[in-house]
C-alpha cells in the first residue's frame, strides 16, 4: 500500500511540475513575442511632468500587423505604473487632447479592425492625478434606413430626427443585376448598411473647446457600394457626450469602380 501511495504521489508531483513548466514556457513565449508598437512622453496626469506611455502587443501576422494582447503601459517619474487592456486589432494609434477640459491631456486610442466599412475600435481615457478612468467615446449615430422604389434611399438620424434622401438612379443597372430592384421596384424591403466609426478625431468646437468628429460610412447593396458618409460632431459636457451637429455627404458613383 505504501509503495502504491509513493508512486501515486510521485506521479502527481511530476504532473504538477510538467503543468507548471508548460505554463511558464507559454508565458515566456508570449513575453518574447510582445513588442513595443508606439511610445510617447506626454503629461496626462496634469502635474506638469511628462508620463511615459508605451503601447505593446503580440504580433499575430507580421505581414498585416495584426496584434493581440494589446496593452497601454503608463509610468510617471515617481515610479508609479498603470496598465490598460485593449481589444485585438491592427496597429493602434494614440492621440492626446484635453477633451473633458480638466487640464490634463486625455488618451484617444484607435485600433483598426480592417472589417467592413473600414471600422476601427475607439477608446478614450483620462489619467488625471494618475488615476485612469474610462471616459468612453460617443456611441455611433443611430440611423434608420431603407431603399425606396425608383432607385432611391432614405436615412433618418434618430439622435436629432433629421432625414436625408439619396437619388441612386445612376446605379440602376447594378441594382437590377443584383436583384435589389426589378424594373425600378423593390423586390423586398431592404435597409442600407450604416457602419460604425471609420474615423473619430479631435476637432475644435465652440471657440477654444475641443470635441470629436466621427465619420460613418453608408453602404447600399453591398459593402463596397458606398453611397455616402455621415459626419457627427460631439462635445464632452457635464460628464457625457453632447451631439452638436450632423452632416451627410453623397459619394459619387462611377460604373466599374464599386
């Protein structure tokens, strides 16, 4: 019995050591693959001294710069450290602006997804007094859309109840061939595709105030059928994002380029 117990304990010990070794090896491999994507020296705490901001990630596909385990590491001259975890994506870009007007530069992060509509994931953080807080970016506009008979389309922005109509007759041949229309009439009710932000960037609003301008692509029968874009301008007011204005732009159509 003692011999059996000895072998059992020994087996458990070696299995445990093997598991620990595997975990350690995986962690070490992850550390080796992790690389510095970007580095900046900016005062984001508001104390007058620049913090060191380093973006790191683990490269998945060298030829496309796709990263996982993306993190932002912040350190101040006093040796304090903070870390922010981000979602996977392509090469992140950091922009520094005081968007909440607290006297410290905020961190606006763009992580391209290379999905339909050229969408990127956006994040916004403040590190005032070296306390990291997620400010969040304004949500993309809520838009109702539909194709209409006669090669037309309509969108309504629910945020401000504004409506815009598109004349798409120059795309009639394409829409007939895809089955969206038959002799100018809709085959079935169909919505347009309103993508999330492809761009979200700081802009001046209301004098010296700095806000954000977002761009959302509008696609028709398919992703590449770009019929326009919506721009929205926002300002951070009383702890939340306030919509100032929207603009809709049509995209010119050239046969064979869609």
